[in-house]
């Protein structure tokens, strides 16, 4: 028994720091106060990688394909068309943001997805199936919007996606369904009114968004920080880990609605027309979706949805006029 005890004691001594065994005074110094480390959302880049601008043909970003003169009726899609394939599947696959208050979010009262962009998706399903409920939503990040279309994992992306000539080279778009511009969300009382007040300070936007480049391009040279979602940017702002959030003003209004200690400020620094993303190899679906957007502009559906979700925060607006290139 003594031999076994001695062996255990020897093993314990071997695990002690050498300084303690040698009687180093530092081993007896009291530890300093522990520093609290603020938790961070996953996948934060600080500073953010600013993507370089890829090759982009000259284009009119808002210009899309004209709807057909005779629109297919629900349940009677043209044989061999993209719409017929979707109808055969029995549901429309749509990539959305489920954390964007007012646009795409879980209604706490019902548990269902709701918001302005959810309404847009349901109207396309109404024209395809005669049933607005036949939509399967997939939550995606900002950076996933183009890849999921290129891999044909969804039929549409309705996620405040800015139409640019660079993106037109990768995917197709509907006509514009919402006007917006890049601005700032800040904490009230911080004294920040414009990008000029953010020299050398941290400004958050989502990875894969046009806002990251917009932040980096400011003459005051703020430091861009990126996250997977705009809601993560709000968390960083609340914690004081960034000084502002910058993205399109319509999304910032949703963040300000969730946190009344914040406010939207600053002059617009960009023009950000939002279009529904569609794969490049589905021009027939582009025309079909544009027909839906034409219908909801004309019959008041767009206005009713806007007035319900966005007007209380953004003020009155009318649907953007369509621009066609053929």
C-alpha cells in the first residue's frame, strides 16, 4: 500500500509547474481579475475581407425580361418549361432570410414565416399553383444567395438582393420590387450622423453584400467588419464591438424597430434596387415572375403588403415602375 501511495504522490508532483517545485515567488502571487470576453456571433471577420469587383458587362441593372403577352394559368404551365418542372415537383423553392424583421421572420404568435418578401414568394406560388401556400422556404445567408441559384438548389432568391451588372453576369433578376439605399444604423447619443464621423471606426455589414465594398470605399476610411447576417451586426452594435451597421435602409429600419435605442442616420451612399434572383438558364421563369410582379402592382397586392409591413417604418411608397430590355 505504501509503495502504491508513494507512486501516486510522485505522479502528482510531476504534474506541478517547475516554478512551483523550485519555490519561485511568482507561484504565490495572487491572480489578477478575470477579464470578461464578450461573446461574438459565428464567422465574424474583423476586419472584413473586401471582395474585389469582378468583370461586369455594361448594363441597365433594373432592366429585366418582359412578361409574356398571354400568361400561363395556374395548373397549365407550358410543356417543357421551368414552370412545368416546378409544378411537377408540387412546390416552389425559395431562398429567404428568416431573421430580417418585416421582410422574412418567424411570427412569434404563429410560428410561421411572415413579412414583405414572404408575401412576394407566396404571390408567385399563387400564379403557379393557384395556392399561395405551396412554397418551401430555405433560410440562406447573404453570401449564399448566388451559389444556391447557380447550383439549382432553389428556384428563386427573395432576400433584398441588389441588382448589379456584376451579379447579372452570374444570375438573372426580375424587375425591381423595392427601392433602397445604403445608410447607417447607430446607437442614439453616440454623435454619429454620417460616414465622415466613422474615421478608423468599425462598421458592420453582411459578408457577400454590396455594403462591404460601400463601407471600404468611404473617404473617412472606416474599418469594415462582416457577419453572416444583419441581425448579428445588430448584436455587435449592442455590445459596443462595432460603432455602426451599414446596409440598405429598408433592412436598417427593421433593426431599429427591434431595438429602439438605435436609429437610422446618414445620407444615402448608394442606389440599391432589389430584384428577385433567378438562375441564368431560366429566362422563362424570369418572364413569369415579372408577370406576377406586374399583377401585384396593378391589383394593389404590392401596396397592401407594403402598407402592412413597411409603411409604418419607412413612410408611404408606391411600387417601383418596371424596366424592360426586350
